[in-house]
């Protein structure tokens, strides 16, 4: 695990990919520091890089005899500078490398700017940190705390930097954090996407079965697949992992499969050869089915995420849930409602979240957003859901808001672990059930909120707890239970519900819990649902 070597290898690969000839290295302020700590100027010169420039410099000369290697952080400012560069290119050809994930919309903007077709390559190389020495790295950030909480703008940057270290080192960690540090907790929880919840939200899990018959080009034997933790070792090991980890593990699964795959030219020349083949064939056949199934499922998830713009939708859901910037939220909601690729239900969910979060804000634009839904062609039934949501769970009914204006991130003080696998912070919110169970386990759950049925009451703290949710539970609540069972000694918890929700199921139901489940943050991407859990919860506590 050598962070210096990891960054040097990235830079060497950039230079190697550009081929022979004189080159300029075009960087921003941060990537200049990233490169300078691992390579001396003389070392870079030996690789035919003769010029070092900043992308934001206004005084660069045209040098068409040079190739440009661009190593930039994927910030809006850098993308805009690069767009201007490509419109009036100063070099013969451009090899563009971003130090972290860049959105498809920004890639599209760059492609549109490349009218002279000077871009030869665009890649993501995860050297988004300062490798101080082989076993020490820094993000060069100061003032990250506001009191005992994160400075909101710096949590995403820290998450990106830490994730790039993990990706550069090709590590998928188990995360532990200091219990007394809410900031450590936030950093750990800010990056969780689970496989199981993502499958249920986008594809639908019905008794552990997925209908893939509508997937383009699907083979006959994969039109319906079973995901069972009891019979599928890969699924059992990955159902609570995030989507980024799943991609890595799918790759490892395929590589392992290739190693065990019988060679096409394999000869069965003896009884022992035949016996070995027969003995290994069932295992090989089972592994073959597992690989095909999960590659298909993950591929379809990825396609839907791209098709429905779920990266941007999910990021905004989290902004609405966990931040306190009405101006930004209102602009971003309106922008996404006008995006034709955002689905009807995703648009309605965004307006629901906005309505619950800012229903009484002095500058609320809810009427305008309802008009945007009408212009988008959203059905009257779905538009009515926004009004129903506020009537059932608005501030007047709740009595108080769930977000403290003085601490816009206080509701995210939960303990989930995770690894950010794709882009940005999509998982800031945690289910209310987790807080309720925490109070119950600690003996602090108020009788006035959860009275006992009959005269008896529990004197000691509960050990066995059965939670039943009228109206339906969610897979992310199951994840909360899973983590509590792992982290709280002596406590065993089981979760049940009248159904298990995803957006489509809650959309077609009418119970109060169903209504609220339809507002949940995307459980696959923005995972932690629902935002406002005020449905009926029944607990049976067994001593």
C-alpha cells in the first residue's frame, strides 16, 4: 500500500498514453501540488514533458507542436476552463485525465465544445490526494469543522479524496470510526449504496425473484433470476454492500471464473482427467450461472441509472433532505423538472421532498413547481400526491420540523459504514427507525410516544426485539437492523412489515406509510429511506 507509487503510476500512464513527442502538462492548482510531490521536474523532463501550465492561466501561447496532457480535478470551474480551451485549442491534441469521477453531462459539454476534434482521450485516474510519502497522504484542507459538525462544502471534497485513495490502492475496506466523533460517523455514512435496495428500487424484488424480461437483448434463461442469500454466496456476501463495491466484486468474480474455466483445448486423456472434470463441473456450472446473473443485473442497474439521470436526481434528494439552502434547492429542483430524462415519479418525488422541507419558507416556489409538473405531463393522480403528502405529514401535522435550522445536518447523526463507489455524497440521510431503536435499546423510548398495551411494562432493557411496520418496511431499514445486530452486543432485532417497499409499490398503494414511502430518497443511490417516517410502528419486546 504505497500512495506515492499509486499516483506516480497514474501520471506515468498518462504520459505513456500520449505516445512519443513533446508534451505540455496542463494542470489546476490542486493537481499541480499532487504531481509536484511525487515527481521532480527533471524526472518529468525525461519523459518528454517540457512545459508545465495552469488551465486557468490567461497568458499561454499557441504551441501546436506540443501535445497536451490535462490532469484536472473535475470541478465546475475546471470543466468550464477546459471547454473554453477546446473551443480555441492552443495545442495539437489533448489527452484529458480527471482525478475523480466526472458526470456524464459534463463529458457531453466537453464533447460539444470539441468542434475541432482535438481530444484523443478522456479518462478518470483517481489521484485526488497529496501523497506526502509512501504511507502518508493529505487532502490539504483546512477549516473542515463548524463546531463539532462538518463544514458542508468540505464533506464532499473529503469523501472524494478518501474514495480516490481507496480506488487508487484498489481496497474495499471495512470501516470503523471513533464513537465520540460525529464527523467521523458522517464521513463513514456518506458513501453507502446497497446492492439489495438498488435492485428492489430499479428492478423490483418479488419473493427474491427479479423479472428481467424487458431488459434489452436478454437471453431466455435470464428473463427471471433468483437472488437468495441462502443459495447464492456472492449475493449473501454483497447484498449490504454499496454499488461501487459491487462493481469491483463483480470484476473479481469474473476474473476468478476465468481462472477456473475449463480450457477449450483441454484434453481428457486419462480416467483421472475425466474424474477431475466431472468433480469440478457442478461447481463450474454453478459459478457460471452466478457470474451471468449478477453481471446482467448490475449491467441493467447501471443502464437505468444513466437513462433516468439518477445520479443528479439522487444528489438533489440528499440536498433537500440534509441541507438548508433554499435558493440552491429551488433552482436545482426546477432545473431537473425541466430535464426530459427525469421520470414522472422521480420528478414528483423531488417536489414532495421540496414541499415537506420548505412548505412554510417565505420564498417557497411550490406553486411554480406544481406548474412545472403539469408542463411535464405528470398525471393528475401523481400531482395530487404532493398535496396529500403535505396534508398527511406536513409541518402542521408533525408539530415540529425534522431539520434544525441551526444545524442542517443534525438528522444525519447515524452510524452507517460504507464506501463511496461512484460519485459525490448520495447517502446523507438515515431512517427514523434507527433512532427509535437506539432509544429503545438504551431504555429511553418514552412511554408517551410508544405506550404499552395493558398494565405490564418492561423493567430491563430489551434483548429480543420484533419490529413490525404497518404499511410496509424498506430494505434500507433492514440495513439499519443489520448494522444494529452487528454493533450492539446482546441485542437481537427482527424487522417485518405488511410489504417491502420500493417507489413503484408505494405509488400504487394508499396507506399512510405507503404514501410516505413514495417520498423516500432513492434507496439504491441516495439510500436512506424514507425521509419523514411517521407511519405506524409496532414493537414486540421480548425479555
